């Protein structure tokens, strides 16, 4: 039986990440970056597409228990067998030069025979490397990639069935360590790390980082786990945050809604910055703001909805036919064609982010205001265009109401910045007029007076969960009857067993795709915050409690959730979901312990 998405746990060195299943197998790892080709791709195929399992020799099923060490990203997986018990500890230490994957096996009770099976497959599971021995280690090479496997001298390895195997026994208190290290094949092997020192330093460093968290209210453990996850999805050298470390985990098992999320979306920017600033992580917030400024620099007409980790603009989408897909969900896609879409809302999100950064006192950059002026001026002449909207529909452009609301946000933040910083230059009167014009049109064309709700697009009767953000961004106050009506309509029409869909997929022409999808977790977090803002605080807290209850056994959330099967769906773990968890906790309970 294929693993479930929620069966996986994450480890990361803040430049790439690995997913490890409950069966002790590393099934996904891209080296050297989040968006590099995978050398373990069993997640989207089978064992022949690459994996690394360490478990008791006779263990056929899943582990007995697993957990992260408190306030760290160090994973402990324990196995109880008739022979005894062992613990496998997995981590990726922050790298000096090369990425390392460390796996430490420790005997807890009795005498257990352990088996390690390593199958390296470069280029998303398609290339079998040449493996040889060198200085007592195993080295695998194919094209640009080289991987070294180092184990304790007393643990022999052998090649069999295009894999590297080892078998050994551990008694109580005994430890055996493995280190997998990647480097470019044309370069010398990087210095070897001490796995036990790396473990010690990783635990110490993560706990030191968590110590800066300012939130001490209810659900602190869930908030801290989400913050650690967001840190793990951050590319330390550039400050960019990937939406998820995976590609093509399905929004519908067996369906075609499978996308590559290993890139940085501008739509996440304001919410991400708010998490950093509110939770006590100004350094990370500033790094993200600086990444944003570098990424959007240039002609405002060329602004993209997403970029590569270092701000790369070209993310061509193609399919990988040799992978069977997670739960037979094909195609498996690499790259993301949505990069070519027009999404007007991103201009509002960028302006909102930079306004928030300025108001929070982050050090300004000399060119920051010039970029903002250019963005709002371009938007003033282009905002009447239809677009693909924040959900990146592939069924044609529309006048999405959320997009127009975010156009208003862009103009509003430009006006507010000028009003509060008279030393800056800009067309204050013109931007006020622009802001008011957008507001009038949205209220006139995007609001259904008969049903007392804003709609997904002009003239449509469909709803969109993104409209829950209207009071959050300040377009209308929370007590406005139109806001309350919109919240109630969305709750009724987009509800699926207590959680929210993004929009209805019954009308296939909206997103241009067949099939359906699960409930979108970020939208349900938005609903909890909207209920809180409109005075329904008990209902908000009850919904938030149910959402936190959807995290898997190690506190992680995917993009979506199917309340019928009780399974997580979509790419995993998803930054947008964990951003929603933290921001909603801060909104609902910030007064109980944040500050």
C-alpha cells in the first residue's frame, strides 16, 4: 500500500529538504537545492526511483513511534521488535560547503539486526549512478552529481541489485552513524563531518533559535512547529521561502491537479513577513524583504507571481513520464507554467509587504520607494485588465474581485506611506483618486446585493474564499454588513464537512481543469480569523482547534485536506498552511502571550 502524504516527516538544512516515511525510508531529496533534481524520488514512483531505508531487518511495516526532539528539526524514529528496540535519528546539519544527510542508529533494548538499503537515482529517479569504493567509502557518480556514503568502519557495505546494502547489529547503548554527502562530480570530496558533533550542534542551534519566539499563548507547540517548518523551507543564502519542498503531490488522488511548489510565491509575502515580525524573527523577516526587493526589481510590467529561490525568472514546466506519480496521480510536473500568468493581486501583496516592513522599522533600502512608485504607477494604467487570479486558474482570465481588492491595497499602501513619510515624493492626490476609483468599481461590480455577498469575479454568482481577506486588508471594516454577509455566504456555500474549499470546482470553466480537490487549509484559517474579527470569537477558536487537530503525528500540514477520507492532500509540508496557522494563532491568542 502506498504511503499517505501525512506519513512523512521533514528534515532540512535550510537549502534543501528530505521527506522520511514511517517505514524509515527517505523517499524524497533534491540536491543541492530545493528545486534541484531529486536523487530519491520513491515519493512519486517506486523503490527503483531512489530511496534509503534503515529499519530492523525483519520489520515489514511502520515504526512504533516517532517525534521531533522538542524545539528542533531532529527526527527520532523508534522500532520495537521481538529482538529489542532501536532508534534512528535523522537530520540535515546546516552546511558549511556540502549538503549532508546524517542517520544515527542507536540500540535501546536487546540486540537488533538492522538493514540499510540505499538506492541512489539521479535526475528524478531516471539515472543509475556508477558506484565504487574509495578510501573505505562508497561513492556514486553520474554526470554532474557525486554522492559519498560513509559509515562506521565496523559496518561493511556491499552492492546488490543496483543498490548499496549493509547489515549490522546494535545492542543497548551502541550507536552506528551513516553520512550521505553530495558535491559536484568535478570537484574534490568536501571535508567529512563528525555525525555526532553535527547532531549535538543541530539540537543546540535549533533550540537557541526557537528561544527567540515571542508567542507564549495557547497552542504554542503547534506555533513553534510551524515556525520551525517555515525556517526549514527558507533558503538561507538568499532568504527566499519555497511554498513546499515537493512537486506533484496530488490535490485529488489519481487526478491531474499536480503542481511543482519548490519556488517562491509573491502572494505569500505579506503573511510571511507578518509571521516573522510578530513572532520575534526580524532577521528572517528582513531577509525575506530583501529577497523580495531583488526579485521584483526591473520593469513593473515584467513582475511575476513567483520566482526561483534566488529570484530566477524562467521556470519552464515539463512532465516526467517515467514516474508513476503519488498514488498513481499523473502527470508529474517539473517547473510551473503559472509563472507566465498575470495576477494583479501580487502588486498589492508586494506593496503591502513593503509598507508593513517600513512601519515595523526594518531598515529601508535606498531603492525601495522608487520600486514602489514604479509598481503603483504601472498598476494605475493596467488594473482594468482581467487576470488569472490568486488561484492561478487555467480556464481563462476574468475580473477576479480579490485581484481588484488587492489593487486597492496597492494604492492604499502607497497613499498611507506618503501621508506618514512626507519626505518621500509621489502623486498623493492622484493615488487617492486611483484608490477611490478602484473601491467604487469593486463595490459596484463585485458585490451581489441580492445575496449580500461579494463574488468571485464581476458578474459571477460563484464565491471565492479569498474574499475572507477583505476585512484583513482594510478594504471594508469587519462590522460592515457586506463583510459579514460575505463571510456567512462563504461558510455556507464553500463548506465541506466543516472546512472550506477555495472555490467551487463544479463549474469546470473557472480553473480549466477536470476533477476536484480537497478543502484548502489556508482558507479555513482565514475563516477563523474572519470570525474572530467579526466578534464570533468562540466559533473562531473552535475552528482553529479543529484545524490544529489536522496536523500529522509530527505537527505538519499539507496544502489541502479531504474530510471524507481523513487524509492530507497536495504538496507537503505547505508553507501557506503553516503561515495560516501562525498568523491565526497570533490573531486569536496574541493578547494571551505574544509580545
